[in-house]
C-alpha cells in the first residue's frame, strides 16, 4: 500500500486525518509503516474501518539486592519537539506483534529492541484481552487490540540504574526504574 491508497481508504470510511501527527497522535506515515510491516491490519467490519493490532504489554522487574525495581516509560520525545507521556497501568514496554508471531518471541523481540536486553524470565502471562476503542495514536480510527499482559524479571546483569533509551527514526523513548510496591 502506498500513501495515496491509505489516504483514500481512510477518507472512504470517514476517518479525518487532520489530527494525525498533532499532540500525542502519530502521523499518517507511521500508520502506513505499521500497515506495510504487517504490525497493523486494516479491515472493514460492518462498514467501519478497523485497525487490528496484536500487542504484548510487558511489565519489567529486576531484583537489585533486597529491592525489587519496576521499569516505567517516562516519556517519548519526537524529533518535531512534541513530548508524549503515556500512563500505562500495566507494562512499561509495549510491542506490536508481527503476523503469526508467537507471544514469547514478541516478548523477547520487544525487550531486545526497546531496552537492548536479553536475559529475562517470564513470571506471568495472561490470556489475550480483546478491547475495541478509538485509537489514541490515530484519532478517528477504530482499533481492536488483542493484548497479552506479561511480567518478566530481568537478570541483574541487564539492570542499568540510569534507565534505558530506545532510539527510533522519529522519536526517543525514555524508561526509568522505580521501587516496586510488590516485593
């Protein structure tokens, strides 16, 4: 799919793209990249265009001595100067799944891509949770999320007290540690 085809598809289904790329919203180019990579599927259900996404939401912990630390996403800084803070109730690391990808592979890939870590153990993995709502990333576009919530424990060898920064083409995501209320 190219950009013009995507614009036409969205317009044909009444999705106004004028709010894309403003405030917390992602750009039309971001959506095109998600569609072309397979991370997002666009489907028409009962005449409504729906963005379908599989997601692993990863709650990251690390025991440092007697203290259990929990990783949180502090913020995203975009190259255009926007700053986005997201308040996740669960999981600092959120990774879109590739088509047909096993959950455990998506967990490992997400941790490697976002934190550059590979030494972890899975503590808890939920059954998929399916939610439908207007996308906060793409205003006006309905989204169906199939989400797997997972808790992982990092090996202390991958613990960086200063946190982690994921650099992407259009933004940087900053992750920081806090003491966990769970012991």
